[in-house]
């Protein structure tokens, strides 16, 4: 475990040196503040809690931005170090390859967690400072949104490691990572929407709809944060949630499995790869 912590610390230091931590925190914070003050402007007319509007806005932002940041952080974690020759040096120490994967994962999750908690948290604090009335349930939903955003980031960090373990060059890994982001964030949902339109108004079987939602981690995240309560009404996901049998535990389990599966495959692939 000591080796894992040392490697995680190394990744955090490299993130600080490369300005990754600062850049992601400022980016998330700036966009969160913008969405908070612009998106919550009309809530006084409709009687909606301002923080609920912020949750909907930030959840939509997270689906596009956090997976991209996670893939940019992780896509060259293995192949990049192999090209630079630092991986051979690292493995010359008494460190196992699985420890390298786990340590890097913890380090990158720490970077994402810091950026998400500070960036999104700044928006909530700024909103509260304006004197907006926010009830306890909205604060709870906001905390859940931040936690699940980190989980979603973990999914794509793990996928990035799998891409990095399989790719022969950094440029190839970067191209595949962008393709993965486009598929899960844009193409899959467009195909799903096309399927629903092709159904010509006929509802899909509940089991099939649930399976299609679980296949894509971003859809599991979307349903988790936008499928119930005030957020469901504001986002339009409430109708989907009504026809779904997926509960909070199932969706969280799906995100956990989406993280564990690619991470395990990355570890196996890396263990069999020659340096």
C-alpha cells in the first residue's frame, strides 16, 4: 500500500507541475459560476429553488466536460511513460504493475476530486452568499451531484488507462480517447434518441430501456442526478425515470462496475505488455 500512495503522490505532483490541477479547477469553477448566475436568473418567477436549477445546469456540464478531462488526464498514463522511458525506470524499483495502475488511478481521482469539489463548491457558496433561499434537500442533492460527478470521472479515468495500455503510441491513445468521448457523450445518445423516434410513439419495454441506459455510464449519471425531485421536473428526465426500474443503488453500482471493469482490464493488459 505504501508504494501505491507514493505513486499517487507522484501523479499529484506532476499534475501540479503541469498546471492540470489549477487549469481544471479554474475551468470548472468559472463555468459553474457562469451557469449558476445566468441559469438561476428566472427562478424567482417560477418559484423554483435556485440551487436545483444549478444542479441541473452543472449535471449537464459534467456529462460533457468531466469525461473529457478524465480522458485527457489518463490516456497517456501508461503509453506516455513507456515512450519517455520512465516506466522502465519506475518498474526497476520493487513496485508491481498493479500497484502502478492503482497508484496512478488514486492520484488522478484526487486531482479530479479537488477540481470538482472546489470548482462546483465555489458556485454553491457564491449563490448562498447572494442570500438565495436554499433548503436542506437541495444541499443534499448538490452534494450527491458532486460525489457522482467524481464517480463519473473515475469511470473515464479507468477507460483512459485501458486505452493507454492497449495503444502503441501516445498519438494513437489520444485519438482513441477522443473517439471514446464522442461515442459515450454524443453518438450513443443520438442513436438512442433515433431508436425512440423509430418506435413511433410506442414505449420501449422497461427492461430494454434500463439496459440501454446502463450501457452508457453518462446516461446512468444523468438519470441518477436528473431523474427525480425538482431536478427531474426541470430537466425533463422525470418522464424517463417514471418508466425506469433503476434505483439509486443500481445506478451507483453501475458506475462502480464501469470503473472496476476497465481498470481491471487495463491492469491485465499492462501486466502482459512488454516494455
